[in-house]
């Protein structure tokens, strides 16, 4: 292939890689609209334009955006309050300011990094959630008024988080008409972009001063559950609850507070369905950062799915076959997508354009990019340029292994050491580490039937019917399989392969434990 033919393909691959990274960092909503003009960063949000030479990172912008959203006059008045009535947001801001002041000075133009504290995470998460809502739907003045009110702040903040999470998952958001007093309302109507399915969404913040260590499931969500189920819902019901989780539960598969909530939901479901047999609700349980220790750097993050009246969407639901598990996922695809987005898009991005921060802010050395040339030591030739054709990372050795084409058309393999910063970037998004999309095999849990099926379908889904039949040769129902279309045949083969692979993984795990 000539260089002229290579260039368009390389540009296309790099554009695809950048979009994959942007989605991984920003979610499925609208991309951040931003540009740098003569040293000034310009960001557009709705009908507002923000510009500053101080916006080195997206976090810098979020600090200014949040202050502007609350209003300078309100902010200045709150900073003068020094007693217990001071607004929580101002306390967070003060903690973040002190964190910044204690960092060592940096040369001009360099970007500072620091271990995030609870205050920093809470502050940036609120700013980002409001930005996402503003950028994808709107931030109503009534929400800002509630956020400015210390008593209503926590509930409004959780609503903003839920709305922004839906937008990051690719849902279109419509606010319910709160001025209509003729009936009750959920917070949002959310429309799934892939299927067009609509959902009535309710966000229920935890009761104040209810600590998970000394509370039952009823205490943690009981009153909120009853209130949520009483709301009129025009569409299938989705209810979000945040649950405070102790930092001592870090690494625990199901933290104690969530275990108590799940147990309560299972008991409450029986009583609820006895009175309302047709009632159904998708439930999401999200973890909440403990605001009592704003300087803490230890967080427990768990997002999990439960249900009332939808047994196949309960946490830990069991299926007899991979086909049953995949069919359940397909029936409730928007809900599965939402849970996946909650887990994938949890972090606040620090870059504007989807670049990984390790590369965007110069924290690594010379980046390896497929299609670029690098100077390589070659026996008997000295140091000569070679174009990187393909590469992979050996993370445990801390190296990248690349295939290079030299000017005399020879092909060589060379290793390059990776810095700790580059290894962090690789683990963050291995599929585009070399600025071109490439498949990366990820670990799949032995119980993840749907994940195994998806992995296999991504591998074999485009295989020809003839290739698929060769894989299935010897099946007792081969005569029936030969009559199927390629799409159905690929799904059946992947279901069967997944069953076999999962069974082997479980057998191997049992053998190791014996």
C-alpha cells in the first residue's frame, strides 16, 4: 500500500480513536464545545460563552462555571457566613482552596495534579453534573434556587446527578412541569436514544443524618420508596436512591448498607405487589460520598440495579442459560445501558477534547502513535527512522512492543519502556493507546454470561455463514442450523461457546479452591 493510500486510512483511524476516547471520558451526551484561540480557552454552554486564559484544564473551567451558575453576588454573600449556617458548597470550596494552597509551586504553564479529597470530588461532580444538564437539556432556575438553599441543597444536587447521569448514558431529558399542581410528578422523562423507549424517573436523596452503620434497609430507603411509588408515572418507572456507604466497606462485593437495602426491597416487594400486582419499577442504588470527612481520600463507589416486579433485573438474578440472560438484557436494553453508563462514566474529565490527561498535559515522554516515525537502533545500521505499523502493551513488564517498517522496507520488532504515567493512560483506555482503534481482550468474570456472549459476538459476529457452520460442525442439530440466516447462526454459536467457556471457568475456579 502506498503512502498516499495510507494517509486517509490513518486519519480516519485517529478520528475514530479520538471519538472513542471522548465517549469513554465524557459519555454519550453532547461533546464539550471548546476551542483555544490565541492562548484563550473558549467554552460554549447553551447560550453562554466562557473564555479565559486560565482554563488550562476542564476542571479549571468547572470552577468558574459553578461560581457563575450560582451567581457572584450569592457567592460573595455566602463566603461572609462563618457559622454553622454556611452553605455546604462554600465549605467544599474552602477545603479545595486549602488543598490547592498546600501544593508545591510549579513552573509556569505546567498542570498540577493532586490526590482528590472528598471535598474536591463533591465540588467537581456538582459542577460537572450542572454543566452536562446545561449542555444537553437545561438547568432550570427552580433547580438553582433549591441548590442555593442549604436545606434543599442535597436533594437538588442528587436530582442534578441523576439527570446528568441519564444524559451521559445517551438519554434525552425532559423536566416535568412542576407548576402543574393538579397531579404529582416524577423529576424527569428520559428517552433512550437507541430504542426511543420513555421512562418516568424519580430521584430520592437519602434522609439526613441516617448513617448506614446503624440503620436498617427500611431506615435507609423505606420512606423514600413509598413516596416514589405514589408519584404518577406516565411511563415505566425508574427510581434512583443514594445510599451512604462506610469507607470500611471498600473492596467488599456488596457493602453492608446495600445488603440491608436489597433485603428490605425483597421483603417490601411482596407487600407492594399484593396491593398492586401490576406495579413495576426499575431501581438504581448509587453510593454517596461521606460529607462528614471532607479531607478523606478514600471513597467507596458502587452503582447497582434492583427492581420491584421485574425479577430478571434484580441484583444477582440467575438464568438457566446464556440465551435467557441475553434475552433479558435485550428486553431491558435501556436499563442495562444506564447501569453500564453509571459505572463507565463516573469520573469528571479533565480535558476538553477527549484526550487522555497523561498525554494532553505533557506528563509522558514521546508518545507512540501508529503511522508516525521514530528513531530506532538497528544492528549494523546505527539509529534509523522506522514507521510504527502495529503495537501492543505488556503491562506487567512495563513495555510497548511495536512492529516498524524501515526506509528499505524491512520490518523489525522493537521494545520501548513505558513510564508510570503512560501505563496509567494505557489502563484508562487501552483500545486507543496508540491513537488507532484496536481490540483489547478484557477480563470477564466467570459469572458474566452476557459479557462473555458480547465478547464472542464482537469476535465472530461478522464471520460468514460458511465459517460459522464449520465451527458448529458436529452439532446434533446441524441440519436445522444450516437453514438459519447468518445473524441468527452467529448468535447461536456465541451462546453455545459462552456456555462452554463459562462452565470451564467455573470448573477451574472450583478446582483452585479445593
